[in-house]
């Protein structure tokens, strides 16, 4: 399998590192597996015989690699005739999904399998992209778009195949959970907790993306469309953030054995809002943890807990790559 990676930021670099580390396992599934191209926002590198991953994990900028094409584009890389799979790892843009949306469209139209951790294209054009994948007999996998390493899509599609999902609830944003946990355990104000989160680099550059529930709402859209066969857009999610949560409200909830958490809900409602969660409920996790609670007709209630951002996302990307390799081996 010939693989390209579009995007050489944090996730792109960590994916290369993980592929290098796990290459012996990958080669057992496909002896011909190789990374033949990587692009960033300014150009790309390409070698049809495979790139040197050991060298790649030790460079900071893609342009430090020999034979960097400064005038080339990601689209040009996607058009190479020998590409089988694209890992798309460009920054998230929920307004129009670009540039990832264009890259994924182009790859799927060419019959190239796609693995992505980018929420933007799926929030903007979920049905279009999944339809394109089916039409062109290729896979579009996106485990890394929701809750990092938590295998929610894999769980439902492979382990709950006979179940009807009735409800999904979750803490889907680690930043807001960190802020609310600081307020709960240390009695800090929202403003101080947010400032500390920013200083620690936990928040997005624009913290409104986190604290106003935008990030969580994006994940709700993907979960609803992918796992509950809905056809909703970002605008359909009723959204309330945590800016108005006071220390007094947190303290009152704590005295009553509850914690305030930003919860996404998919049932008859499609919403993201602060909720009172009993302290003994599986969803009542703290710090930067995420938790997803699934209710189905046969399995009943299942809760997944783990970290939802950063290096953990690479676990989801790797899982998707392994899924495609194994599926191709069966065919």
C-alpha cells in the first residue's frame, strides 16, 4: 500500500512517528506498505519507492527533508497515480471545512481510501463524503474526529452490529472538563480556571471554540450522522457554553452530590449544554478526560472513558489504517 500524509503539523508528525514505531507489525499485514508522500501548507516531498521515516521523525520542518518541492501542492500529491491511502491531518475549519474538504473530495473521487482526524469536512459535508466513498468503492474512516483514542465508531460498527443506538451522551471537550474540574475541586472562578487552561496550552487559540460548546457541537453532529443515521448540521445543535457557570453554582451542585459538566446529548434532543451529573455516574469524570455514554436496545448502557486530544488521537488514526489494511487483505 502506498500512503500519503496531507498535513505535517502536530498530528501529521506524530502519525509518522507512530508508523515508524509500528512498522514491523504493519509489514506483517502488507509487505509493500510505504509512505510515498507528505505535504504541508507550502509544498510536499515525494518518492515512489518510499520516504525515509527515520529521517522524517528527526526533522522539524518538511522542507528540511531532501527533495522538498516548494512549488507543489497537496492536490498535486493526491493526483499521483500510485496513491492508495491518504491520511488527512490539516487544521480543523468548521465554517467551510477547507482545506481538508477539498483534499478528501479529490482523494475519494480517485478511489483513494481516506483516514482523517479533521472534524471540519465531516461537519460540513458528512453525507456527501460518505456517499462519495461508497460510489468509488473506498473507505472513509474518521475515528480520530471524536474523543481522541476512544473507539466509539469502531465499537458500534464492529461490536454492536445488531444493536439500535437509542441515545448518546458525552463529555466531548477536555478543556471545558478541565475548567469545570478546577472549579469543583479547587473553588476557582471560571475566569481563573480558563486562564490556567490557556497557560497550560489546553485550550484552542480561540478559547470560545471550547467554552462556548462549538467543539462539542461539531462532535455531536458527527456522532449523530454516523451512528444514529441522522442528517443534521452544526446549526441544528442547540448549544449553551459554560461562560455563565459560577463558583456558587458549582458549590451548590457539589453539596447535593452533583457536578456540573458540559454534556452533548443525542436522542430526541440534539444539544450541548451544562448539566448536573451525579458524582457516581460513569460520565462524571474529571480533568481533561472525555467520556461517551451509549444506550442501545440490546447491550444496554456502555461508557467509554479516555483522553480526547493530542497524541491519543494518533491511536485512532492508526486503528483506522490497520482496519483498511486488514479489510484489503480479506478481499
